[in-house]
């Protein structure tokens, strides 16, 4: 199964943090948000129809 970038999220965020002006706390927030989006996308693919899938994806903004 593809990890959808989960493993690369933290290294990528840390690499870009200086350019983006992110603090370590911001890096943590951004990485967790990305992981939550990936979980929501995976959950959406287990739904019975498009409306339910969209609802799963929209749980994470």
C-alpha cells in the first residue's frame, strides 16, 4: 500500500520550514494536519457512495 507521502511529511516540512518561516511548533501542526488529511482520504475510499466519501474528506479542513 502506498503511504501517500506520510513518511516524507516530516522531513519535507523540516526542509521547507526555514524558507516558509515555520517554527518547530508550526512544523508539528502542519505534519499532523497532513497525516489527518491522508487518514480522511483513506476513510473516504471505504464509503459506499460519493456523498459519504466527500463527508469523510471534509471532516478535516
